[in-house]
């Protein structure tokens, strides 16, 4: 009997170490950054079994077999649609500013379509103005309304959007809504999903969280886009979830969320519609590509005005597209660079690019919230402050609520507005979207918004930061270690 238990224990030990060796080999074989690989290896070796399970759950980008097949199957028809779109020569920009040219060339080569002109853009700086404008456009919709949001939370002004959407569906407008399963978990427990479906709205719960399938698809892969498209001609995108900030996460102690949305009218709305069509097909298997934009009427006729390129990322889309776009934008800066983000956990390459910009004389400003709703991300962000400050980057801590705006302004000419946080999840994991705008007037509007944020912020003093307590530094370094996994 003793011999049996001895052999069994040795077999268990051998099996465990074979499992460790197998997972280690898998970590090393998959192409990833060295810090990320080292972080995972340390987690696996320091936390027996728990580290292995964590890696199997969150270590690799599993879209799931069915969705992966759909993503692969949709590209031939998408490529054909883009090829036909190129016949509409009047919508494509013929002049790009020098500061925007590298980024727009990257997007044109990787996405397969050049930037489009003839758009009219408007920045919406409050949830109230965004919802009011959106409801107005919904009420005027004639053919279709398409929406995708990470979070939809009932209450306050959001219920007015739901009512307007249901009224549109009842009068014959084709309405489709796609909401992330985890982000909109509370919404799916309210009466509204059934009410919407009864009104004729196609409602889809994207990337359902299913405990039984945790090892078949990465459960923390999220649909993080925020897009609304009306009649294939008007679109909204930016950082705002479909929530009323007066009622959203009031117990978190960070104040109301501050967001920025762009209302777009013109061919760029059709490009956002194509992204929506791809997401819809990946999730449902149903193909419904948008119609080509109406080139007979462009909202903004000036040749150089409101030139837009739409960037999409996530499984099924060009790899590292958002990361490459941000790097290109930062390296294009010659005079001024302003970035706003709620979560600052950049990759080594992006951190190096930002610091290099400051060191070559660019006026670099980063605006982050003073209080963050994520404890881990808050501490991890602080671990990057020293290196940024030493390079000459100005860090502003916004005190008027949780600054949720994601924006980049380069040399008062090139603007990026969208859903992308400066963290690993947004750069390499989630479904994200960003609109890049080559237009000085739009850039001036964005600069006014960012300068208002700075006026409501406290600039971090490098000397004071250098004297922070030792226990702060220890916690920062601890969470810095986990930054590749956040």
C-alpha cells in the first residue's frame, strides 16, 4: 500500500511538472512581448495550478472556433465591397497634411481603403448633448439604426433613447442593437430587452459569458466599441457608453464620468457601418454589408476639410493596428502632443515613443483622472509616471470626475477620438474603434476640450513626486509587474 501511494505521488508530481513544461513551452512559442511572457512565466511558477488556470483562461486570444471561422469567411466579401467602394473616387481624399500622412498611409495599406473626405464632424462634450442629438437623429431615421455599446445601463436619459429606438422600430425602421454581455450584464436583467424585441428591434448579447465554455474562448475578450449609425449617413462614436453619468457607478467614489463623442455625417459613417457589419456577422453569422455612400451629396465639400480614416481592431481585424497607429501618430509629432486616457498602462514601445517625443522637444501633455475606478490600473499607471516626468512629459491629474475621454491631438492638425485606452487590453485584446481626422478646424475644437481638461486638473510636480513614500513605490512596482496582464 505504501508503495502504491509513493508511486501515485511521484506520478502526480511528474504530471504537474509536465503540465508546467507544456504551458511554459506554449508561452514561449506564441509571439508576444518579452515583459508579457516573463510576467506569465512568473505567475505560472509562483502560483502553482492557479497560474496555469489563469493562463489557460486569459493568456491567449481565443475568439472561439465558431466566431473565428465567421471572421475568416467574412473577409472575401468585405474585400470585394471595399474594391467596389474604390470606384467612388469623389469620396477619397486627394490631399493629406504632412503630419497626418504617415498614419493615413499605414491605415490605407493595412485596412485596404484610403481616407474619405466630405464629412461634417461635431464634438459633443457632455452626455446630455450627446443623448439629445442622438434622439433627434433617431426620430428622423428613415431606413436603419445600428448600435453597439460596451455598457448599456437603464435609467435617466438612457431610457429616452430606448423609447425613441422602440418608436422608430414600430414605424418600420430596421433597428439592430449589439451589447457586450459582461459590460451590459445588469441591462439584460431588466425588462427592456424583451420590450425592445417586442417592438421589433434585433437585440444581440455579444460575447456571452458562459462558465461552461471558459477554456474554449477567452472570457475577458470584450466588445468595447461605442457606435451608433443612422441611415448609413450619420454616425456617433467616442468614449461614452450608453449610460446617464448621474446614475452610473455613483458608489465608486470617482465622481461622474466625463466623455467625448463625435457626430459624423458623410462617407465615414459608411466606414463605421462596415465595421458594424463585420461585428454583426462574427457574432450572429448573418451578413448585411452597408450600401455604398451617396456621392451625389457630400456634407462638407472643401477638398482639405474633415478628412477621416476609421481604424478598427480586435480579433478578425488587422493585428496590432491600433498600437501601430498610436506609435505612428506619436512619432509624427513635431510641436505638440496631447493625450487623454482614463487608464495609462502603455506598452514599452508606446512609452518609449512618448518619452522620445518629449526628449526631442515636443510639448507632451498627458491628462489622466486623479481618482480611478480600477485600483490595480490606478497603481500600475503611477508606476510609469517617474519615467515620463524624467523625459519632460507633463502629467495632469483631472479632478472633475472620472475622465473617460480617449483622445490624441498631434501638432494641432491630426486628431484621434475613439474607444481606445492606453492600456494593454485596448491595444491588443478588445474590439475597439478610433476615428482619425486630418483637419485643423476640428483639431482646434479638440484642443479647446483638452485645454479645458487641463484647466480643471492639477499638474504633477516632478520634485514632489520624487519624494513620495517608499511604500507607494513598492506598491507601484508590484502592480507594474502585472501591467502586461492588465
